[in-house]
C-alpha cells in the first residue's frame, strides 16, 4: 500500500508546471484579438483539462471559470450596447432611445445607435479576457492547491497558507450553511427568512471560529512562524533582489502586453524572474522547514512549461511581424482568418496532454 502510494505521488506532475503552462497560454491570449486563435487557445486548454484532470473536488472548478468567462463576454456586449463604443461604424443594427447627458459627461452616452463594428470590437475584447480566465481555470483544475502550497519557497509559505485558508473558508462556510439548513428542515423548523438566518448564522460563525482556533493551535504546535537568524547582509541582499526582481517582472509584463515593448519585455521579464527567485531562495533561510515527499521537477514538468513558453513566444513574434493577422480590423468590418503558423504554435500547448501522467490510470 505504501509503495503504491509513493509511486502514485511520484507519477503526479509538479503543480507549478501546470500554473506556468496555464499562465503562458493566458499571456498568449493577450497578444491577439483574433477570435479564431482565441477559440483555439480555449480548445487546447479544455482538451488538456479533459484528459489530465484528476477526480477531486477542487478539480471541478473549471466549469465555474467557463461560466464566469461567458458572463464576462455578455457583460462586455451589454456595456457596448447600452453605453456605446468609441469605435465608429456604419452598419447600424438597432437604435435605442438616447438619454441626454450633461456637458461634464462628454464622451459617454446612454442608448443611441448600436453598430455591428462596435459589437464586434466588444466581442473580440471580451473573448480575450474570457480566454485568460479559462486558462486560469485550467490551472485551478489541474494543480493540487495543497501540493502547490507545499512547493512554495520558505519565504512565501506564510502568505501561501493565508491565501489557501482564505480560498477554502468560503466553500466551507457555504457547506456549513447548507448542512445546518438541511438539519433544520428535517426537524420541521424554518430555514428561510430572518428567523432562519439568525438561527443558522450563529452556529456557522461558531463553527468558523472553532476551525480558526484549531488551525492556529495546529500551526503553533508544528512550529509555524518560527524564523532563523540570518546576517544583516543577507537580509539586505534578499530585499534588494526581491524588490528589484518584482519591479522587473512588472515592467517586463507591461512590455509583453503592449505592442511597443515586445522587444524588451521578454528579456526584462526573464531577468526579473531570475532576481526574484534568487531573493526568495535567500529569504527561505529565515523559515527552515522540512517537506514530506517533496514534488520533483522532472523532465515532464520542463516539457509542459516549455510548451506554454513556446506558445507565448511564437505568438509575440507573430504579433510583431504580422499584427494584422492577430488583430483583425473592425473598421471596415472584415471576417477574421486563421493564420497558419500562429495556429500551429498554439497547438504546441497540447503537449501536456501527451507527456503529463494520466491521473485516472492506476500507478
């Protein structure tokens, strides 16, 4: 039994690889507004999730992210319809009653002509954000959050615990409310209205307080928060590397998200990541702790990350060389076409479906 569990643990892919792959696909989605390429990115992430998602409660969050992405697209179209759009257009689809606004609200309108060009621009823009959300949902469905927390550097462990507790508090709270309401219905007592809320709310808050106290006691018993003494020079070097690295990451990300900064964005992002990782590694000396069965970064993890990095690098190159193919025009309104080699680059994101271990197969 123990050896089988160890083999199954080693067969799992490092959770950090899944997050880097998904964030790379999301970054690639920001480089284009072509709906065909965005739909291909969504298809790639959905196929990988369908083939490599484990059968666990946290892996079912992908559907919620897809629904959130659809809501984002609908809200973007609704805003373009009601509040108008700066995109000029000649193909009027419908005309809404327009409300006059004061002079200080110049540039904003309520109602008026709704053109096909404005709706198409809103659809492209909303689909890009929806693709980014779906890629993040793929990471949530594929990466085990507890294993990801265990893999964090020692310098980020406290922050990671706080994030995990915050993210798991709401589902536990909802489960407690449903359990208590079901118990009141079985006893023939009201579970709705103000009276039901008062009788359910107090036990829920009491249970949340008990869980918080139990968690604090368990963390204190395991030596959580204890730090080791490090020389002042190491602390100053850690702060400089971490702060400089984070600034480099922000500047590099901004460069990747803008067409003008594509030349310097990627090198600056890599330099910032290297400095930040070095700072986190030095900062981990203040939080000495051991890991039980640590996740190994093997060849499959490198291949998964490399596939995502290849997608975003090739799409950034395509956006610099042929921006018209990745950003189809809406004025005049033209039908988007699927560029061949950027589409082939997106298909590289399917590599995890073939190299990552299948969690449904017995180890």
